[in-house]
């Protein structure tokens, strides 16, 4: 599912989606959300639909854009149930103030969409090096499954980062990832760090020249995330590579 607003930045998500769809042999479902039914039937919406489908045809990928009237985040969450992955441009990541986080549509999508979400700040033509942030939590285990599939299928390079924290991630956490990957004959580089989790993810992504960061979604309640912020929000604000968030 590729939501398109019509801005130049929103087409970045389609460009990245086309790259992945060609690789996987997938079909793209576009979504453009307008405020009213009259806008849904208007000329501007039709031109956007034509441009979406023109780009798909040019790339040799089957795709179709649906135009809906309503609120953006709920419609994306609803439509996601019919697809495998949401790919979104990240022009407006969750802010660093409590009110910004409370009203963020991006946060709503990460928390409530039934599918993983890839946020695209820029287009990466080749996805050859992945960074997995793994802490042993259920959502990071889902990220481990995705990273294993992609690395094993396409022979990409996988770096597995664990930030060692008292009461959360330790040497046993690293071993869980090592054992899972070894059982599936997938090789990886394992990196252990201490300190702030977001700092470690962002710095490692730069050090390893990662083409994509894969991580779990929010770990705490919505109120806790709003009041104190989260690792997910900061990575979305500052990462230079696409970020793949697992449920």
C-alpha cells in the first residue's frame, strides 16, 4: 500500500515501492485521501491517479490508485488489511513535543496499522545492507523474521545490533538472534553497544552505511510514549535511510 498526497516528496515512496515490487514481483495499491466526495471526483484527483498508473506502467509494475474521502491515518490503517506492507514518505515524522506526538498521524499508523510500515526519507536504489535493531521483545522478533527472510532470499548483508540494557537486552538476547539465524543458514554481523538506544541505532546505521533499518514498533502505552517520547519516533525523525517498522 502506497499512500500518495501528490507532493513531490510523496512520490519518493512510490519510487521506493516500485524498486521493491520489481524485486519481489508484487502489485502496488496506491491510496490518495481527500477531504470531500466532490474532491474525490475532481480533475485534480484524476490527474493524480493517471500519474500514479503512468509511473507503474513505465516501471513494468502492476498498480492502481484508489481515491477515498475521509481522514488519512484511519483510512491507511483500514486499507492496509488488504496488503502486505505500507510504504510511506516521512516528510512529517512525529515531533519531539508531547502535543506533536499526541496528534501525529504517523504515530497512529505505526501503532494501529495491521501491517508493517516502511518509512522512506529518500530512495535507495539498491537494498544490499540491512541493520536490524534487536532487543528480544515480541516486536523485535518480528523484525528478526523479516530481516532473515530478506537476507536469505536476496543474499544481502545483515548487521544485527543489540543495545545491552539492564533488565531488557543482554548476552542471551544476542544468542537468541544468533541461534535463529544459524538454524536458517543466514549469516550476519553482530554488534553490541551500550547507552541510549536511539543514539546507538542511528550511529550504527551511519557507521555500517545501512540501506535500511529494521526494528520493532512502540513498546509502551500510548500515554507513556506521548509523555516521554520513544526510540521509534527519534529514529524516524533522524534516520537517513528507510526505516521498516514491524508490529
